[in-house]
C-alpha cells in the first residue's frame, strides 16, 4: 500500500479545545490536501498546501508541511461539536493525477 | 459550484446481480473521474481512473471485468459491479477533476456523497 500514516487514529476533545492531527507520507509530492468526511458521507475539501509552502491558514484551520520529514499537520482551533468527523490527508505527485489518502483521524468533539 | 452527485445513495441487491452506480458533475465538465472504495472506519482506496472517451485505468488488484467503468460524457461516469457478492458490499465514492483546472499544477478533486452497496 502507498498510503501514509495519520496519527492519532482517534481523538476526543472538549468543545473549545484545539485539535491537532498529523499525517506522514512516503513519496515526493506536488501538493498535500486535507479532507473532512462526516459519517457515511462524501469528502469535503478543506485546504491544499503546495510542496513549496510551509504553512497555510483558512479560518480556524492551520496546516503545516515539512517536506524534509514528509509530514503535515492540521490544527483546528476552538473546536466545535460540528467538527466531529474523520479527517484525511491526501497527496499527489509521484502518481500523477492520483490522490493517495492517509489512514485518517476520527475526531470527536464533545459539547 | 463544483458539485458531484452519485446515484443511488444506497442500494441493496442479491448475490449474482449487477448494480450500476452513476457519478455526475453537475456544474462543471470533468475529463477525469475517480472511483474509490471505502470500508467501515477505513480510508479511501482508489479503484480506477476514468477518462472521458477512453478506457479506464485500474489499480493493481482491481478486477476490470468485475468493476466496469464507462465515462461516456464529460459529466457522467458509471461504475457497474457485475455479479455482485457479499464481499463487494462497501461504500463507493467517486470524484471528479474540473476540466478548467486540469492543466494547473494542483489536483483538487470534488467528491460525490457516496453510494452504500449491500449485497445479500
């Protein structure tokens, strides 16, 4: 499998706290993207970071990318119950158009 | 914009029957669509890449005669699970790339809501 690893596999926090999820990958990449998936639903694109970028922000989301370590992190600040979902990173590059998804982190935000 | 639909959202069928799942880009044209399979609490596994007007490219280990893909237009790709068996039960998700951004160096894909297939 070419999939990367994500940690933690599951994360449970209180509303208002910050949530940090990490993703590691194995090959060189052009871009790394983060997606959210609510239970039994499709994926929602959150943010894309290019390989020459180190950090990107979008609202309450902050993504970092360390290509030397082949890793990325997603930080959700001031979490809300509605943030409860699975979060996946996905990379492309070596395999052209194809996205390779990480194993995902299941986030539960308790109100 | 950039909405992808799938039909049906849920399907239950008997072993041995064939099931067709449609993936449509509603407000954009997609030369390339992707089909993924997802098991409960697991990640997405790419099954095949569907290119409009040409044969699909299947990932290693995916039987092309079992999972027939047709991408007849710039807005529609279909996945047919032939002679379905209980082990084919899964969540199938499609995604599409916008033709207008296909030449750009990033690869944002828009995902459909998924189809839950249950084979009895």
